C-alpha cells in the first residue's frame, strides 16, 4: 500500500524536480532478523537504475555501519548475549566513537552482577572491539546491550612495559613493584 500523505520532490537526479508518488513500509530480512524500512515510491520512468535506496532513517534506526572500503552494509545484532556458565566468552562491543584500527584499553571491571571483563587492549575493527567476559557462576547469564554500553573504554596511547626479574632483597639494585 502506498500512502500519498508524504510526497517529496527529489533534486539533483536530473535537471528537473522529480516527484515521488508517496511512501510505503516494507520488511527487509537480513539473515534471521526482520526490519522495517520506509521507502518513497517513484514512477517506473524514474531516471535512475537502482530499485531502491535505503535512507538515513533506516541507517540510523537500525544502527547500521557503512563500510565504503569493503562495500558492505553491516547491521549489528542488537539482541542480548547469553554467557554460558563457567565460561570465558569473547563479545563484540560497539565503539562507533573511535576510528577503525585505533587501539583501545578496557580495564578489568564488573559488567553485571556475576559477569566481569578482563583487561583488554585491542584495536577497533568494523566499529567494534572484542572483549573477554567471564561468567564464574553455575548458570547461564544474559548480558544486555545496556550493560555492555556501560563498560569503561579508554584510548590507548602509550604504555611503558618493564621487565622484571628476581632480585635478592638485600641487593642494591632498584626493583619495580
């Protein structure tokens, strides 16, 4: 069904304004996930060859990631994560405010009542960073997106690494403690 209450006049496609007929909402399935997208409907004589263009409301509403280098549209899974009992699990945390390849530090911290994450230094890949989380309990725990968004993340600029060795206590050599 086409709703004619919202009509746009498109500019820049050719030298004239091109009116749309109206809007419609269709379902788009990506793997197991169904999403709704609103499209403007145009006449069959429309002066471009593409069948449809996903617009800004779809891109923002579904938190999609556009990777122009690989020509991919990535739709992150927004479902909760299930962390099995007595396991260490790698999870992907969205980090859209950081650049691709940037190195980040996530210190060890409690994420949920019984879930902790380990110290992590990793690089941003596809607007996400992999973090190891640990469920030391005897039961499955669901980790929500809200809980993962509360994880403290820092830009990793520089680290000084010191080699340590066994030095006798009565030695005059300096120790790193």
